[in-house]
C-alpha cells in the first residue's frame, strides 16, 4: 500500500480535481481509497450523494478506525469529510507530538487492504495537516502558474521537508499553452524545482471544469480530448515517480 497526499497551502490550485481524477485512473487496475480531510467536502460530494462524518472521531482518538464507503466505481472507496473536521484542529494541537503521529497514522494507514490511498488536504498548515502529510508515503503538489504561487513554492517544500514525507514532485494545473506568460512562468517553475517538476501539465480547459460540474471524471466526460486524457498521463508519471 502507498499513501499519496495532494497538498498546496493555496486554494484553487486543483487539489480536489486532481484527487478525483488520479484516484479514478489508479482504480482502473488497483484498489484505491480516497480520504477527504477538507471540510469543504468537494471530493466527498463528487463520489457520494451524502458525505458522512466520522473521520474526525479517529483524529480525536474516540474510535480506532473508519472504513471507506463504496462509490459507483468498482475499485474506489471514500472516507468522506464534513464541516465537522473544521473543529478538530484546535483539540488535535493539544495532543503530544507522539499522540498526533499515532492518530494521523491510524487514519491513513489503518486500511491496508488497498493498493493506493489518495489524501485530499485543505489549503492550510497546522499540526493536523502536517501530521496527516507525514503519515503518507509521498506528497505531490499541484501549482497554478503565477508569480506569487511560484515564489511560495519554497514555503510548501519546507513544510514537506519538516513532515519527513517523500516529495514526489509538483505539477502545473490550468496551464495555457497559448499564453506567453504561462510559458515563461513554466520555465521559471521548472528551473526552481529541477527534477521535482513533473513533465505532465494539466491544461486550462472547459473540459475539466465541465466534467466536475456533471460529476464525471475528465476521462469519462471527454476522454478523446487532450484535456480529457491529461490526468491519465499524470497518473502514469506519478506511478513512475513512486517506483511502479
């Protein structure tokens, strides 16, 4: 089993969309669990008609574990989030570091019968987020190109380093190949990250936006289109990065 966190401390960069689409592609030949730890519940609502609370009880030590709920995808289950998780961070910070690690590990790694676990994280950094990242095997960072986003990358990689999790790399989301500024920013992005910059970019496209609106993955919505194929290409590159 390998646990993969998708994280950035900036909202709107495509974390939930990435988790949804990557988990789908990995589930085509593997058993996958998605853990949504973002109180906005966007990932949960994509997969389930009604997200259920419960994971916050694991993080507070009230229960030992929680099982994933079945989705319409054969090999893909979800541990959903609700707004209840927004009230956990304060109490969680009051635990000792050892206890925090134990609880985060219990949430992420109690489900060993899956091949892959994808964790959707909120755009915040606190003890809770840091410990959940640290309980994973790898973290990948989606980035929407912009000078401030690129300048903020060192802060994100510093968080990853402190969490002692393997940094799989960062990839660009909403990339506009027709925009000269995006091309220049991508060069800056790649130069700053070196080998940690993934080759795959996710294009700026109505295909991806519309697919989520219709509760479909990009592949299901328009898989013959380059945008529809993009997350499949990204999934393949991530597999290579983690040694599959």
